[in-house]
C-alpha cells in the first residue's frame, strides 16, 4: 500500500474518487467527441443531445467501476496480491453497502439522462441505454459475469465504440451514419485496449480466481499481440477511410498519435511490472483521447 492510500480515510471524498477512477473516464469522452464530430460534418450538431450522451457514457462507466470494485472483491479477484491501482472494497475504504448505494445512485442518474435521450432518439436509444445499464453491472456480476468469461473486450468495444460513437451521432442527426459506424472501430478498439492492459497486468491473480479474461484465454504472449492489434488497427481503419474518400486527407493528422501508440505497445510487450503496466493503462486511455482529438479537425473543418 503506498503512502497516499494510507492517508485516505474510509468513506471520505478521496475514497469515492478512488472508486470512480477519474483517470480512466476519457474512455467515455473520446467516442462522444468523435460522434459529435461526425454530426457536425453531416450538418446535424445539437448541443443538448451531445452533452447528454457524454454524461450518460460517463455515468455508465462510473457504474461499471463501482460494480467492478465490489464484485471483484467478493469473487476474490481483488486480493493482497493485486498489482493494479488500489480498490476501495479490498482496502476497506468503502463498504459493500456504500458501493451498492453509490452504484444505485449512478444508475438512477443514468436512467434520468436516458429518459431525455429516448425522447430525442426513440426506441433504438432505449435499447442501447438499457443494454448499457445491464452490462455495466453484468460485467462482473450476475450468473454469467461478462468479464469472467472473456467477453469484456467485446462489451467495451460495443459500448465505448459502436454505441457511444454511432449513438452520439444518431441522437443529434436521427440517422445511423456509416462514417460514425466506421470510426467506432478505432475508438472502440483502443478503449478495449485499455481493458487489455488491465487484464495483462492481472494475469497472475485473475486465473486462480476463475476470471477467464481474454488475456487469460490467449496467454501472456497472445494477449500482447491482441493489444497491439487493438491499438494499431485504428490507424489502418483511418487510412482505409481516407483512401475510400470517406474521410478527407486532413484525417491523416491521426498519424501524429503513432509515436505514442508505439511507445505504449512496446512497454506492454516488454514488462510484467505492475506499476509500469498501471502507467501504460493510463497512457492507453490518453492515446484514445489523442486519437480522437487529432481526428476532430477533419470532421469539424471539412
């Protein structure tokens, strides 16, 4: 336990901040930025739905973080051998009752945001929202927890890629834009890469706890190749979209993120050191945001 954690009082604001994991919330921001950029490109930007989509995505990610904290502790996946950042249930900083209350409050807030978005987008948004709420909890809970059966990467790709990018565009334009669907692939892929780093770091503790993540299924070497594909695949998708004239040449600005991508892939490939992989997890989240930011000029100025 590091010095900063020992200073955190049980039930304090700092403990709740630890459970929220704000350093990872850019995973929710990046897809909404890209989806909004596509809406601007096709002439359908609407501030209210865009802001609600961002708030809804962030709330669902926080709900998932709370659920992970409490249910990974219950299952034994979070224990004294954990290499990852501190978890509040494991350290006794928040009780299970407190985390369940926080989870319920966040889901209610997400439901209220969802009611507004359903009024804007109709039945498709209702289905996406309900699926997102269920999956945020079912990732680590229920009779078939997704993350424990190697489905975590798919969940992240679908909800922080496909649903978040294309859904954000849809609530503003009322149409499922092919470009938004295409751009959900690189954004969702890098988002899933954040999870991959997490699971590579936790290989030693997840397998004994019965948590069959994609990393456990692929093994240390295969998991690192999978992470490389998740990170570099997005650049290939953008290059293809430029070649097909679906994106302007200005979108080649995303190549500016390649050095950062190469650094994080190289680091993950070469280490099992927990603190280093924790830094790589944050670096992957920042890479997704950088990728989205470099893509925005092509969407906003075209």
